[in-house]
C-alpha cells in the first residue's frame, strides 16, 4: 500500500476514557456484561471533540447493552498506525479516517462490507457522488461524515465600489469570476487571490467543472488522461496572472496566508476551503463586509470531487452489526449537523445539510457554503494505487512550475503524463 496524506492534529481531551487495548471484544471475566465497541476518533478541534463526546454519550445512555468508548488518535501518522494495528490484530472496531486513505485498507480486505447494514434511509440521504467515494468493488466500506468544498469569498465593499453586481444565483460561472476580477482590479487592488502553494488538490477537486477527471480505472490498472478538461483551471489561473487580475504572490502561499491580503483590502476575492467561513467570521477586522459567492460552475456543472471523512468497521470486529448500528446513530441528521457545525465543514447527508442551514440561518456565508454540498461528485483518484506518489513527486512540482511561468500548458500536460508513465511503467 502507498502512504496517503495525513493532517496534523491534537488528540482528544483527557476526559475521554482511553482503552488500554483495542478490538472491542468482551472480557470473559465480566460475564454477560455489555458489548464494548472501541471507536478510534481523530476529531481534533475542541468543539468537534465535545460534539463527538456528546454523540457517544447520548448513544451510551440509550444503549446499555452496547457501550462505545472513544480511543483518541491524531491524524499525524495514523496511516502507519492503522497498518500496525491491522497486522497485529489490534485495530479498533470503528475507524475514523478519510476516503482518500481508507480505500487501500478496503481493497486489502481489512474493512467490513456495510452494504446490507447501511439503512435504505441513510443510502437515500447521501448524495450519489459522496456515496461513490466510499464504495469499493460495489461494497459500501464506510459512512461518510464531513467534507469541504472550494468557495469564492468576496469583499463586498470593494466589489460595490468597482460597480460589480454581486452574483446571487445558485451558481456562478468561471467567466463571471474572471469578469468580476477584472472590474475589481485597480488602484492597488487585485481582483482575486488564490493560495496555490499546494495546487494539486484544488485543481483535481474542481476539475469536474470542466470534465477533468484525470483518471480512469482503479488500482494498479488506472490510466491518466490530461486533456483540455484537466488543464482548464490551471490555464485560467495562468491567464489571470498574465492579465494582472490575480495577486501573483498568492500563488505561492497557503490559503490561510492569503487571508491577510483579503483582510487588508489588497484583493477583492479569494478562493478558499469552505471551512474558512468560520475563520473569517471570527478573525476579520471589525466592520469588514464580506460574503460567499455561489459555487463555481464550468461547462460540465458545479461538481467538485468529494473526499469525505469516514467511519468504517474493522472486518475482524466481533461486533460488526452493533458497530454499524452505532454508525447509523452517529450519522443521524442532528448528530452530523452538530459535528459539522463544530468543525465548520459540510455534512455528508442532505438532511444534515438542511438542518445545519437552519441552525446557522443568518450566519454569513453558510447558506451558500452548504448549498455546495449537493454538487459533490465521485473522485476517481481515490481508487488509484499510484496517486499519492504521482501527486507528491510529479503533479505538485509540475503545477508549481507552471504557475511560476516556467512552463506553458502544453509542457505541463507532458510533465504530468510523462511522470505518471515513469511511476507506473
């Protein structure tokens, strides 16, 4: 298996009971005591930790015969930790991770098939594109929980001063984005800032807007295609750089670093992960007027490739059915809405998206952010063995060279393809 990307986080609070051993099997000495399920959780933010603990507490109160205990674990190094746990027979019953990284464990047979255990109600509640990301060999191997999309955040004062009519429809086109950026550029202001220090995720996630899927097939048999759809967004960014409507330095920065320019009024718009709505609400200067513009749409729609956080069940758990029952409870609308509100993310079910929209009515940007949850599509790269290696060693440096003006789009396409051939040849 190939190691996938992981996120650095803190562990859960000490108030959660930490198991001395994983696996969830009952202690024979305890006789006919309740079933105990170990839940290895990666929740890291204080509010998300509290939300997770509350969901578990509610379950335990209502289910005396099946008790869930949280095993805190950080995202950093979790892939290798899971390999060790599975190989040593010490994996927890319930495993928190993300689709991009859990798929190899499913392929290797470590995860239970949840197809018959996931309720019809839940299946109908999960948008098809999101459900596809947790379906391996026609088997559902996880419950999706939280996602992020890429959204356009706008300084409404600067747009109004530039005479821009702020879009209010269900979606906005990339042409509209370019037009707005052009109007808003001038007097020391750039129309757009986009943190593309690590550009591959953004380009691949938003590629479906232009029909860019990059990969066909799965596993070791996957093939890479780099055509107009895959190159559309990088080319568009390059054009905006030449036109002077995008802040050049932002292309070498992270999304969070670009926010400083947004707050300072140096850029009128910025493309960011949707979770930044919470950070902007908390951190923007007093009196800063901002909004979230409708989801971007290309000729192939407003789809963005989904990579949800997931909850899976250890195939060797003695309590697969009980674990699935807990996951049904965990993914009820009120629970997912509370968890995603705490994490400032987008719930993986339609009912939770709608409930969260109700709960956050009046909070800037969230109605639009949550509307993007219906546009997620399947992500072919999740099922490609060599994707992580190609992303890190070929795609990211190739995109960076292109954004720096060192290559053109034709050379970019050649680099991406040649690098893939070298890795898989």
